[in-house]
C-alpha cells in the first residue's frame, strides 16, 4: 500500500462512512504501526481501536486530536507521508516509549536504552 484516498470522512458514529475507506485506513495504520491486528483480524467495520489509533497518530503528528479523517484532509496527508517513509525503510518503534528509532539498539530507542 502506497497511499490512501478516502471517499468519505471517517468519524465515530458516521452513517455515511465508507467501509472500503475503513479497510484502507486500518491497513495504513497497521503499516505505520499504530493499529495492531486484532484477534478478529483487519475488517472493514469501524472499531474503537481504529479511532484510538487515529487519535494517537494525530497527537504524535501535532494535528488536532478529533479521531476524524477527511478526504484530502491533514490527517490523510500525514498518513500518506508516513506510508511513503515506511515504504523506504520500515519504521521501528521503541517498545518502551513508542518513538521511532533506527533499530540499532534492538527494541529500544537510544534514550530508553541509556536508561536501562
Ligand atoms: Zn524509547
């Protein structure tokens, strides 16, 4: 997956949510490591885990945290940027703080590694 292009807004309780959008969004969030595959798999149905992942992503990218992704909106663009980066080199996240790191210190970023 190289990018996502929503046909409708993704938001909690939306009646006009597009299920293909949801599937794309979950796959994208999974690639950029914000959405872990649940025990029931990646489905086209919106779940709270997806909205939490969107909010965490927005927080990390300093975007307004509202759990809403609009077509061509700021969050969609930011996710596409991150997809591009992860296509070049897989993003490895620190198991302690969740920050990205180069992977040279195993599972930890240099800051957390120096505290161990
Ligand atoms: Zn860390």
